[in-house]
């Protein structure tokens, strides 16, 4: 079985894609889609590894990883290939017009999960409401400023990717169903199997929840 390195900027639905690929490879992956559209729980708790998925995220180590699916934000693909020459690199690609929405997802999905008084104190503006656990989703002022903080980093992340080392590039718009391409067909083709109708149902559920919650 091939090994896959799923690389994406935070906020671009990488754990959702990880779950889709796991399902296509035949692994049990009971991804839970949260009410605000994130998929950080692959069935055994938020940000928890499984027997076949390694959630590297921002914590890459220069070593050979042995699990079948690696989820990572680490952009040095030449280093990845040097350690694991046969690994298939799957990139969630995006354009400038995707940057704001990805930055919003970074804020409302990931940061919202770890939001606490300490995080608030690091960035709070003088005109911000007092801290509360639901600041990010309840306060337009806080949400907009936190998204703004992430725009430049999100825009610059993709420039460090060597597209020549990417085996499969999946557009962010396709992930969310915002173009005329089928994510289900794309992943089935990537794995080399026939599209699965049950996985299509899961994909459609994710896309619908995100479109409705974020009014896309």
C-alpha cells in the first residue's frame, strides 16, 4: 500500500481530506464533523493519532514515519522525499482569493478550540469585549482582527511549496465544493478505485455544513 503525505496550510480542511483518503484506503475512520465544520476528531478524540494516521501538524521531526497517512503543515517537501522517497505527496492548493476564507477557518475552527484567557491576553485589543470562551464565534470585532492576523501567513505559506515535488494537488475550492470538480472523483482517481457513494455522502455533508455555517 502506498504511503501518503497530506500537506496543507492550517485552515484548509486538511483533516477532512485525511479522513476521506483514509476511508478510500479502507481504514475505519469515524470522522466527526463539528457544528462549525471542523474535522479534528477522527473518531477517537480531537487531534488524536490513529493506528494508520500520524497527525504531525506543526511538529515535524526529521525521521522516517511509518504510518500510511501523514497529515502535516511542514513545507520542505525535498526533506520529506529524502527520508521517504516513495511517499505520495498530496497538497491542498489554493489561490489568493482563497486566503481570506482559509484564514477564517484557521481562526474559527482551530484557534477557537484552544481559546482561553491566556490566548486572549496575548492578542487582545483595547476595544475588545472581556474574555469569554466563545469570543471568537460571538464577537465580530475579535473574529475579524484574529482573521486579519493570519492573512499574511496564509498567503505566504504556499510560496514555500515546491509544486514539482507534489504528486497530487487538490484545489481548496474542490474540497469545499466551490468549483465544478468532484472531490469524490478526484480522490477515487488518486487511490485508483471506483468512486464510492457512501464517501460522497460524507463529503456532501461536510460541504453543506461549511457552506451553511459560513454562508459561502
